[in-house]
C-alpha cells in the first residue's frame, strides 16, 4: 500500500511537468528543430558570390551548399523585388531561369506572376501558377497543364529556352508535355521583378538567370546541390539572387534588387524543407 501511494504521489507531483515537457518537445519537432536540415550549417547573406576581375570569373566564399539563413517571404499585394534595367540583362535568344519555391495555398488568387524578366510588353522568362486550375504557365504564357509542387512543400523549378523550344523542369526532372515551340528573343527593356507583377503569396530562394539553355544534366546537378547550391556555368550567369536576407545580386553583375511592399526574410523556413 505504501509503495502504491508513493507512486501515485509521484505521478501527481511530476505528471504536469512531464506533460508540459512532452508538449514542448512536440512543438519543437514540428518547427523542425530536431530535423537534419535544422542542424546543417547556415550560410550568412553573401557568403558565396561570383567575383569578376580582369575577365576572370570565380566563386568565392562559403559555397559548399550550406542552407541559407533566410529566404524571401512574399505576402501578396505589392510585395516584390524590383531589379532596375542594366546592360548585363541585355537581350538574349536563349535562357534558363531556376528558383526554389514554397507556394502558399491562397484560394482567392488566379495568376501569380512569380518571376518577370523583361519589359512590360514582353512576356519573358515568366512563370505563373493558376491556383484555381492547379496549372503552371510558362514561357510565354503557355498553359502547361500539370500538377505543380504542392503548397507548403519546397520545390525546384527550372525553365529553359534553347532558341527553338521551351522546356519546364520540376525537381530536376523534365515535366511531361511541357516542351513547346518558343523561339522568342528576350528583351529586358525595363524593370524586372522577383515576386511578381501581380499577387504572390509564398517563399522564394536561390533565383538564378542564365543567358544559355542549361542541359538536363546541368539542371539535375543544380537540384541535387539543394536550396543553398551555387550556380554552375558562371560564364553564362546573368543574375543570382539567393534572397538570403536581401535582394542583392551575387552574380558579380550588380543587378541588385530593391525591396518593395511586404517582403520579409524568414529565418525559420527550413522546417518545411526536405533536402534532395
């Protein structure tokens, strides 16, 4: 009887403490504190960048694929990053645009212009998501008709134009029925945008723009680097916006973006990220 009473008194005394600890541990788990990605070293803004000196180009800094400390979080409305026109954004006949995205599910949105490189009259390097039909739209405004990355999950989107055909890739894989004629020159005659010319809710990271069409193997290699991966073919790199705490361009071309509207830099984003 005495031992039974002691056990009951112990549970009554410490039961609430044990329950609170269990709840706290559960919350920390949901936040990703115990995930492998949360324990990965975090790269400071600008830790890796392209340096262009005397015609030579090289990657310098911490370029080993560390997770970024922050990602760009766009809260709709006029939230975007403006990129002023520069000669390095010039006109090209081939291109690749690559970015990581975590799309929020917002039912009252039709088209979300995620990226827009080009003048107002040219639909260049544009990726759209129609949440009402669960369809991505690509270069230039072509309906691709496939199920996109699920809202709340990080994914890697890439679009290429080789001067004849455009192609769309998701997580390093060519999507079915997404190759179509697209022989259009891209003229960036005005301001470009990250986060859209319309309304976008979600997170973006590691936006890269090239003046060449990357191969399937190169796109796959970019994906396998993960969300903190450095660009490849830096001789063709036009712009690189990691969105790791700012809108700066780390391609060495100084195409720095200017924050407008409700753009935040989220430091707890990695709880929803699964490394490739």
